[in-house]
């Protein structure tokens, strides 16, 4: 049983649950709200900064392109000296130009500054698909000697030539570094249209000209001009704003570390949580001190008052007004009233116990209450009469010592005590001086008791059981009475004459018999010729068939006589399949059944388990049950307005430890739901008056469940047929009271 918690701990828990935890949740919510605001501001700022840096990068390259455009339109392509002078002036004007070239339409350098490349076949470094076809732009080129990153830009002249310049990107990189401070909290990456690195915080990637176009960050932009995403770089997460420079087809990514955004907010939230916890602990300590003074101490005094009342059965004076509070004083007053009420109720309870005891002793049933160990705690007058032991001597002794004939049901009583589920036994033989009595036993677990226990009740049902046995025999005789009484005299006598006559005819045809030889000589008959004729006409085989059929009919009569013969219930090990075949033969020759239908027209399917063991049962009772089921199935099929084209009854057996199951299935009309729940009730029948007693299934149910400790189930679908399933135990339980048959 759980130990109750102190009041101050309960209140501390409530304060934590309803004050501290909501405060912490609120602080965390506020922190999340500010984190979201910070994230939104960061996204807007990064977008504006990324657009500004992208415009700067575009302007850096486009200034060079526009200068080359001016040169391409004003240069004199026919004079080398003039071209060289124009290139020198351009180099002086634009210090970011590392080299200037003039290339003709065949990619041959006509003029260069600084000089040295004249007449060289200049490689094609420019993409063929640009926004402006007259503007030329190459991929980045890193020069290890100069430790610089450059690109070639150019413009097509009207005459077909091209003004080309090698543009140093160092100034662009230096300018962008101003917005990417050391520490890695903000990074700037620029790639060309093909993913080649132009600007990157890792200079190694710039020097090696690694292509990063396939990375997740750049792929997230897709074909859009702007984008924003969260990505992971190493162990850190970054918010990145991406911009596509449409004129250059470059991509700029401005990344800001998530730690730089959320770490200050997290610090503030943690500080607030720590402050709240410290403040709460301090207030809890103060609250506990006041609680002990004003509430706990008065309650402890009240608890002492209750203990005193329980021990001495009296109420001490109430607490002084200054030592308690109004609510507790009211409780003390109510407690005094409650005590007086309880005392009055205890008096009534004692009176009630005496009355209940008188009621129990007035009943003829045997009542005994047991504790968890099977020791008697209550003993009724009925138990006194049965055992001859008064209650004073019985209480405190084991039940088996008082009633040793309960030994077979010891296991059942133990299961009730352990599992706390009721159990019953309908038939318990009880040997007395006047003979054998039959008792109905019920064992119920004690409900709402402080300890485990059980109540045992026994009722003498000898008279009722005798009536039920008479009812079983009566139903049996109703089924086969007409058969047994008439056939014994009306069939056996002519049957004997038929068998005797057929046997005598065979003897008259025997060529070895002296009397036959003498008669043949007297009539001049050749016995061999006669024998050949008889064999040719198969007359001996026909006579043998008559004898075989006569013997079969004699067996049927014998089975019916045995079936109708009254016998005491006893268990013997029988071969179930042979028993079923006997009943089928009996059913097919029932006179009353054949009067309404021909049972032989019903197809009998046997699905027998070849490994079925011998079954302990009362043979005549099981025959009665199976006969009733076959008769009911046949009647049901015959009563259909449109019987099936092939009436069928399927009999199946199988072993389902600890039971053997017998299923009888027909393809008749089935049983409606409103009737199915009542088919096992005595005297319930759907047949016309005079055509059924309504006892067949109820008696069968009684035989299976009571006499054999088995189960009887029905499953039916209207319009499709019915299945009755009988489950018989392979081994009789110790509580089973039907004795084995005496050995002859």
C-alpha cells in the first residue's frame, strides 16, 4: 500500500505544477517568440545585404565590360600601333586590368599590353550563351605565381574583332571580406554559372578552383533569382540568403551562423529560468515554515484526537480556538457527530449480523466461509447437520478435515482462492449412511474483503438429478420405442425364416451332400450340369447376398434393442468412429423418420481423424446425443420448401487437447437468431404439436455438459446450414463423479 505524502510536499508539488512549470513554459515561449523575430529580422537584413553585395559584384565586372565596349567601338583595328596605344591607355585607366588583348575573328592576337602575346592563337575561354551575346565572360582562373584570381572579359567589335581584358578579382574579394569577419559567423560565397568558386571563406577551394555547383546550398536556389535556406556546414548550421546575378549568371550566397542568432536569446532564457527556480525555492521554504505553523501543527493535533478516539472509544476536549483554524474546528465538531453516528451504526451492524446469521441458519443449504488457506471461518447450521460438527468446533479447522468427501474438488477450491473467480460443480456424489446423495456445489470468492477467501455452498439436488435421468431415458424411449417393440417380433421371426431358407437352398445345391446326390440320381439329374447352370446364372451369389442382407438387418434390430435398453450411466473407453457408424445405421432404419423422408437419400460424409484415441464416455448417452442431432438435421432438410439438390450431413472428428471434438454439419435451412438462443431450453420446439417434445437438444446438452464435463456449441447461418460441435474431454477430471463401468 503506498505511503501517504506529507501536506507540505503535496502543496510544493502543486506549486511546482501550477506556478513554476507554467512560468518556465512562458519564458521558453517568449524566448521562442524573440528567436522567431530575430530570425525574421536576420532574413530581411541578409536579403538586403546579399542584394547590395550582388549589385556591387555586378558593377565591378560590368564597369570593365562597358570600358571594353567603348574600346571596341572606337579602336582602329587596321593599325597595330594604334591598337597597342589604345590598350596601354585602357590599362592605365583601369588598374584592375592585368592584361589587355585585341583578337581578330580567327582568335589570333593582333595587339597586346603588356606585350608578348602578339600573333598567338588565343584559346576560346568564353561561354557561347550569354544574356548579351556581344559581352564575353570566362570562368575564373587562379594564377599560383601571382596568387591572384582573374577572369577574362571581352566585347565584340563591329568589324569582328574582340577587345579582351584579364580582370583581377582581388579588389572584389577584399571588399567582400569586409562583410565576412573572422570567426566564421558570417560567410560569403560567389560562384559562376557553372559552380566554379570565385569567393569563398576557404581560400584553398579558390586556389584549387573546386566546383561546388552540386552542393545542397546552391542546388536549393534552382532557377529562382532569390532564395533563403537553412543548411549544415560541418557541425554548424547557417541561414543563407542566395541571389542570382542575371547579367553575369553568378550566384552569391550570404550565410550567417545560427549560433550568432540564437545564442544570446538562449543565454537570456536560461538566466530567467535559473532565476525563477531560485526564487521559487526560496518562496517554497518560506511557505513551508508558515504552513507548518498554521496548518500542519493543528492537523497533527487533530490526528492525535482521532487516534485517542479509536483507542479509548471516547472524544477528548476540542482544541483551543487560538491553536487551530475555523475550518479545522468545524471538522472537529463534525467528527464528534460522526463518532456518535458510527457508534449507533455499529450497534445496528451487530444486530444485522445476528439477523443474517439467523437467515443463513434457516436455509437448508450448506454454507462455509474459508480463508486463503482453506481454514473455516464461518459454519452454518446446514453444514453442522451434514458434518455433525457444531460451529464452535468447526471454525479454525481445515475444510477437508471437516468434510473429507470434498477431496475431489480441492483443485477447484484452490483455483477460486487464487484466481478470485467463481466455480461450480453440478454433480457431486456424497456417500451417507442412508445411501448416495447428489449435491450441487458452488464456490464464490469473497468480494471487497480485506483478505482473500471464499464461500462454499452445497445444495442437495438428488431428487432433481433423478428426474433428469428419468427425462433422458424417457426421451430415448420416445425416439426408438416404436422401433424396438415392433421390430423385435415383427422382423426377427420372418428374418430368421429368410436366413434359414437361404441357407437351406445353398445346402440343397451342394454337390457333395449325400442327400443331394441321391435325389439327383433318382431324378436322372447331373449335379455338375446343374451347378454349372447355377454358377452361370450367379444364383449362389444371390443367395449369399440374401444371407448377408439378412444378417445386416438382424444387426440393425440388435442395435435398436441395445439403444433402447435402460442402463445406469457409467464411463467406458469406446471407439468413437464405430459408435458413430452404429448410430448412422440406426438412424437410416428409423420407421418414423422413413415415414416422412428417406434418410438413405441423404449423403453422409465422414471426415474422421485417423489418430483418434479411445474416448472415456457413457456409450448409450453419446449414441443418444448423436442420434438426436442426425434426426434433427434430417427433419430440418426435409422441412425445407425447396430442399437442396444433394442433401448432405457431414460428420467430422478431430483431437483438440484436452478435448475430442465431434461436429455434425447439414446444408439445411439453418436456425434463425431469435430461436438459436433458446434451442437448449427444455420443452422448446418449433415443430407442430404431437411431432416433437422439445426435450431432444436439452437432454443432449445435459448429457454432454453435466455427465461428461464437455461443451455443446451451435453455429448456424440462415439459408446455409447448421453445425453442432460437441467437445468431450480426453481424460475425466478429478471432480467428475460418473463412475467407470464395472469390468465383466
